[in-house]
């Protein structure tokens, strides 16, 4: 091949420039996802397990956290639709958005409530076991079929999670029971989380396939429904005034809730950016790594001791997730909200990553 003039040099310079740009884009994506979601995990544990004020009061209003997260996301998604000049009209019947909203509220509430009884590492590993309920819901709702390796990975992850949960450290203390963690209640809530979250992601997938729907349209209507439902629940429970009184008396708690809602919303930007720029494989790898980093950080920050059995269980879980990630070929779809996205890398569907 004959190169004329400086054409070859110009091509090489262009390739080098593009390569450097891709590296900086990767740094931006990884640092954004890791920073926002790790902060989210730490704040989630702090809010539910660390007392506030001189009287050592615990924040017990999980539904209030749901309300704050959803109203922040709803406002941002509405602003995005308006700025991009896209229609605010619902694409699907409103009741279908509400179905996702109800199951997602129950998912998030179970997630927060579980932290009253088990540590963040146990909760995070347990959430990885969502593969089985997602497969069940996928078969029932979407008539999906799964390959043998999907069942194998689901089995391995479930075994690893079971080992991690069944062999807790004798020194792990629950702040609410003033004694050993209440594994029974914690696991019961996590089972509720897995069941509701499996339905949420599966029905969301069905909605995207049934309608030509912009991601921000679904986010807006789903989170708006969640705002209304969570606010109604707070009022009916008589907890709205109590929650407001708590954050007024404890300004540091108000700051934590505001930061939690902010990073929850910001994480969606980084996730969408990562999937659009690098694809599903890179996103799933980052998400699995983020879970591992969150667990390690929680163990150091909140002094959670791990047994050798738990270390083996964690190795089985993350080894299986990484193997599954690198064997996956089809990309997932777009996100709904932060609680869903935490574990989409572990789903056997091609779901909506968050």
C-alpha cells in the first residue's frame, strides 16, 4: 500500500485521538457509576442503621425515603422531557405505569426495611439471588424460555447467597434488636424484595416491548405514581408528620436524605451514558464490581466482620456473575430507577438496567 504525503500520519493521529477520547469517556463512566452508587449504598445503610442526635434516635420511615427519591427523579425526568421537546402524554394506559409503581414501592420498602435486621453486605449479596424470581416471572408473564447455563448460574448464585446468609459472624449486631441480627425477618423481607423486584423488571420489559416508549416517559409516569402512592401511604400510616419532624430535628438526616435522592437520580445519567457509549457488557461488569466494592466498603466503614464461609459464598456469587456477564451477548434495555439498577447485571433477562 502506498501512502501519499501525510495521510498515514494523519490517520494514526486520528486513531490516537479517538483512543484517548475513549479512555477519558471510560474513566468518566466508571467513576460516575462507582461514585454515585457506592455513596448511595453507604447512605442507605447509614440512614437505616446509624442513630441520629444525642438521644440516639433511629430513622424508621422507609416510605419517606421512597417518596423523596421518587419525587426527585420525577422532577428531573419531567425537565428532561420538556428540554428535549418530547411529549409528556402517557404512551401506555396509566394503570400499567401504576402496576410497575406499586411493585417498585414494595421492592424498595422491603430493601430499606431489611437493613433494620441484617447488614448491608448480607442484603447486597441476597439481592443477587433475584435471578430465580425473575426467571419465574419471565416464564409466567413473558412466556420466556431460558438456556441451561441460565439455570446453572442462577443455582450457583443462590448457593453462594445462601452460604453468605446462613453463616453470619457472631459479632454482627442489629441496632433494633440489641443482639444478633434477626436473620429470619431480614431474609423474609429480602424474599419479598426479590419477588416484587422480579415482577417489576419483567413487567417493565413487557411494557417496553408492547409500546414505542421513551425511557424518560416511563420514568416520569412511574415515579409520579410512586410519589402519589408513597405519600398516600405515609398519610394513612400517620408517619408523614413524624418523618418531617425527625428530619427537622436532625438536620444531618435531612442532608443524608437529600444526598441519597440526588445520587440516586444522578446515577441514572451515568448508567444511560455508559450503556449508550460502551454497551451492556461493560455496564454489567461495572455494576458487578460496584456491588463488590460496596460490600468491602461497608465492611470497613461500619465494621461488619465476615466469616470464612461468607468469603467463600461471596466468591461463588461474584465469580458466577462475572462469568455470566462475559458470556452474555444481548444488550439490556433502558432503566427505571436506582433500586432496580443495583442488580440488573445479575438478571437472566435482557432487562432494563438502571
